């Protein structure tokens, strides 16, 4: 090889030893880990906040003032009235069903009689 070519930059580069280097630096990996930890912390904080709101609602329901006795009596009277109306409507419907069943039985008897009368003709 000629002396002039030995000083050429391209030849010098090809004679060096190369090693693989990481493409991304360690700082990027640390940043990614920190970002994932921050997202996990935010998610945990949101879950804790939601849970605390649910607990507060439960405590508010437990600590609510008791319903007055008068209001309870009114609710009981209303429920009794509704029950009486339900019983009355049920008995009325049962009576109508019995009457309808008797009417159906009578009509079936009449129909059977009429069919027997129609056969000889």
C-alpha cells in the first residue's frame, strides 16, 4: 500500500475496533421508570379519593338524624292502606275469575248439548 493511502481517513476508520453502544442513554430509562411510577401514584391517589368519597357517604347515612315518629306512623298508615286496597282488588279479581269459570262451564255444557243436537241432521 502506498504511503499516501495509509493516511486516508476512510482507511483509518476501517482499522479501528468498534463495540455496540446502547442506543438510548440510562437517563431515558430512568425517566421512563419515573414516569411510570408517577402514573401509578396518580392512579392510586384517584382510587383512594374515590374510596374516601364512598366512605363519607356511608358515614353520612349512618349519622343522619332519625326519622320522626310521626313520619313513621304516616308511612305505616300509607302502607296499611295500600295493603287493604291490594286485598280488595285481589278478592274482586278472584270473584270475577270464579264467575267467569262458571260462565265458561255453562257455555261448554250448552255447546256440547247443541253439538249432540246437530249430529243427527
